[in-house]
C-alpha cells in the first residue's frame, strides 16, 4: 500500500517568497535607474562626477540592469499574487512549476 501525503505549504511558500523578493527588487531597480540617469547627466555636464570606474561607469549598463530588475520584480509580483505571467512560454524558466498547456492554433 502506498500512501501519499500532499502538503499545501509548497506553492504558498513559493508565492510568499516571490512577493518578498519582488519587494526587495523594486527599490534596488530604482537605485539602478538613479545611478544610470546620474551617469547620463554627468556625461552631459549637468551633474557632478560619477562615483564608479570601469564597467559600471557606463550609463547603458545601469539602465539595462535597472530594466532587468524592474521586469523581474514585475513578474515576481504577478506570480506571487496568483496572476498569469505575461511572458511567452519560451522565456519562462521551469523551476519545478507546472504551467498550463496552451493549445496550438
């Protein structure tokens, strides 16, 4: 005889973890936006000297990082609230989540 016990903690814990990560990513992305626009303004002579050298001294890096962090926070918020993820199936990582099958048209 095989007895299977199903725990309801898994998906609920994953959703709470997704919401908490999204809450942390939002201010981090805002900070990356600020650094990107600061560097851009510094290049145009409208702001003081920028604090970083090397790879992170380019405004394109900061704005790309901010967009990725902002998009990640958006998707984690949607997942944490139980809403559909607005991304193509190809781009969604399968981290053990069961995604509904979409019918082929």
